C-alpha cells in the first residue's frame, strides 16, 4: 500500500513537471530565439559602427570607445528583454541593478575619476597616439590611451602608466602637437671670448646642419652676463622626429668649433629634454 502511494506521488510529480515544461517551453524558446538573434544583430551593429567611424576618419581611440560603450548598452538591453520574456519581473531586477551600481560606484570612486578623465582626454584630444608628452614629472611617447590609464614609452623603453584622472587634471606638455620644436641650448664662455666671433661660429654650425630648419630661423643671443662667464643661448628649430638628434649634434659640433677657435668653455652646457 505504501509503495503504491509513493509510486503515485512520484508519477504525479513527473506529470506536473512535464506540464510545467510544456507550459513554459514557448516562453523559453521565444527568449532563446530573441537572445541569439539579438547577439547576432549586436555583433553586426558593432561592426557597422566601427566601419562607419573608420570611413569618416574618426580618431581610433574615440571610435573604439564609442563602439565598446554601445556594445555594452545593447547587451544590457538585450539581457533585460531576455529575462522579461522568461516571465521574470524586470522592475525588481532594475532596482537591484541600481542598488548594485550605487554600491560599486561608491567603492570605485578613484576608478570613476580615471574613467571620466579618459573620456575628457578622448574627447578634447590634448594628445594622440604617437605624441611625445611631458606630464606628472615623466616624459614619454604615447603608446595607447585606455579608458582608465594612458600608456607611455619612455626614451629608455620603460613602460609608464599614468591614471587618466590625475593626467586630465594636471599640466600636459605636448612636444609633438606643433610638428616642430626649438632647442634651448646654453654655452658658458670666458669673458676673453670675442662674442661676435662666437656667435658667427654657432650660426655657421646651425646653418650647415641638415635638420635645422630655415624657417623659423635659428637664433644665437647673449642670454646673461654672470660674474664668471658669458651665457650664450643657442636656439635652433627642427621637426619633432629630428629634435633629439639635432640638439645633440649642435652641442657636439659647437664644442669642436669652439676648440678649433681656442674659445674657452667655462661650464657644462645644458642638455635638451
């Protein structure tokens, strides 16, 4: 008698289970169809947006950021649609999602600051990939502008990561934006030096160097007269990609020319950044 009752109970549970499956299967099938079709449409939309922005020559960092944001927005909308088709109450889910978002936002204030800084950098473009910049007491070439950090490569090949929050709120010196740079070099010469002769020597060195630009014209002036030396300022211009090599060559060639002319250098010259 007891065994027959247990069998009837199990049979009843199985029958109810299959009834639930049959009743719920249309919703499940519809939700799955919406999910797979939605994922396919989102993928196509993302590719189309990227292609349109590439064709319009929009900044690659900005186009990637916009495409990624749009991708996640569409995924969230698809997920809400999917669970609503399953019969789950979306209002409760949205409330939970909002509370979770608030908690995450409070715990990640620094990251949100970096995110906002990254958006400002991407939108206002104080620098681009490949630019040489000076910020937060470091100098390097911009390798990649990410959402939270900017990656620089220093001259010694070190990789530097600067959080976008402090980067966007600090002073940024972009050495590449104008396309040309001026070197500010200084030689300290003895008071026995014939200033006119020294200036002519420097001008000849700058005018004969292939990477020194003719326009703007290179300049050599007396910057200061100290108790012990004459400070001669040398200011040649070069394209950004030739700047470091040009400045180094000018220092070397001026030193050799001064030695040939028996002009005494009183102190070490200043090197360019």
